C-alpha cells in the first residue's frame, strides 16, 4: 500500500475507537499498519536520497544523450545551437559537411561532455602527528601538568641500627603548559574564500565538499609544519625546537651505519620500546643508498635493517615515519633533519574540540557570493626531552 492508503486505513480504525475501546484484532491491525507506514516512509526517504546522489550524473547523461536522427534536421540543430550559444549561423547549409573541428561544418552537432572528476595536485604533509601523543579538550584554557626527574637519585646502604650516611635529595618538580593557537583558513590577507551562488547552484561537482576538504588541508598543512619546526611563543613548540631538546650530530656526506647505530643508543633503553625514526623522503633516499663494509646496501628486507616495503619500512628494526616538514640531510650544514625515539612519550598535541567551518551567505549577498572560513585551535610541546634525540647535521 502507499503512504496515503495506509494513513486512510489508520484513520478508519481511529474512528472506531471514538465511542468504544479497540478490539484486540483492531489493535493488532493498527500496529501492523504502523509498521508498514514506517517502512513506506523510510523507502520514500531512501529513494529521495538516491535521486539526490545520482542527480549530477543523470543531468550529464541527459546532455550526452543522442536522439534518433532525423532525415534532415539541419534547421533544428542550427536553432538549438543559437539557443545554447546566442551565436547566429551565417550559412546553416554547411552544417551538413562532415567535420568536427569546424563548428559551421558539423562541429555544432558534437556535444561537449564534462568528466565529473577534478584533477587535484597532491603534496605530502604530516606524519609526525600520527606518531605522537594527542588529546582533545572541550575548552581552550591553558592546560598544565607537573613533571618530575628523579633519575639521578639512588638509594644507599645503611648499617644495622645506624642512620644513612647521607640524606636523600628532595623531589624537584617542573611544569609543562599547553595553550590553544587559532588556525584559520583560507588565511590569505585574513579574507574568507568566496564562491558565487551561481557556481554553487550550477556546478556538476559538490563544490561545498571540495571547499571544506581543501580548507581543512590548509590547516593540517600548517599544523604539520609547526609540530616539527614551531618556534614557540606565538607558535607551538616543535619536536626540533622544544626547550632543552638533545641532539645527535652527523657530519658525513650521508648518514652512515655507525652514525645511525649511535643515534639509537643515545636514547635510553627505557624509551626504545615504541621508538620510531622520522625524517623526510629526500633523507630516506640518502639512507636507502647507504652501503656496508662489503659494498652492499643496508636496504635489505631479509635483515634487521631497512625494509624495502613502503607499508612497513624499518631502519635498524624501528619503524620509519616520513614527514616532509623536516629539513633534508645536508653535508656541511646545521639542519635538524629528523629524530629518533619514543615520540609518544616525548611530544604531545592538544586539539580544542573539532574543526569548525563557517558559511556566511549574508556579507556578500549583493554580489551573490557565499563566504567560507574554517578555524581550529591546537597547540603542541615537547613532553619529555629524554624520550628522543633530534638528528642534526654538523659543520665539519
């Protein structure tokens, strides 16, 4: 039954109950009709959603659909071209010639098809954010927590019945703080992205979804750079710039096996469980070319060296995280080109709620433009400088 028929039946049963109680049979029938009504309404909703999904493709199919050719439809095609383009056809008889390249020689008869795909240039960013600690808070007030380093203190042996020869040192606490820096896109001159109403209404693409995706990429791209190189104060502290970060220097033309091995053992074994390497792709290319003493590449999936598989590449047994925000390994420079250690223990990112997109159709209404702005709040800082080492070039 249709929704209208079901509603009519429900009303009939309802009228029976105006002067008496419903019978068990009427109650059962009413409830069965309710179930049918919900199914019919849901079916109608799903059909409407399906129609909305395929609407752009349907309109495209209508454009490229070719009707049964008439014996001589030159005048009709010429008039159709005039309606579509507003250009007159000086000599419509030439439309009979078989030539696609010239409009007047037949090109008017060839429809133009829009491929519903946008080619978007890609550029890798991020990576570190997936390897560090992160939290999301409902508000953005300063977030503080205490720190304690008691690793230099040890117990003593005291003879029976005597006090220890020396007293223990007091605990010395520190403090870490996370704020909430505002990230905004599009960002150019602090102006929002403006899109015409005509484009939003007429485009064969989901322009709104494209805008949201691209603006969020702008914010993530800026954050990715800050998690590595942020200078603090007006920016988050990055992994490479946090206060008191320890470094491990490399001074050869390219990373050597000995240098890489030394970097691993600069990190205390307490942190090496869960440790990772992180650097950019250009540095990875240098490391892939490192040879051992027998002139064999360290890149060897069979050994505990570098795994050639990009899905789970490892270096000396530890996973590799590629992040393009790192500077490239440069001989004779002072680049901070990577890090090794337990980044989950060493660095933390704080996000405030979710990314917010503001759609403003009012400010530029006279120009028939809708303004889009996206903003997010976040901060990052080094949590434990002992958990990792920053890898740095050394001028030799």
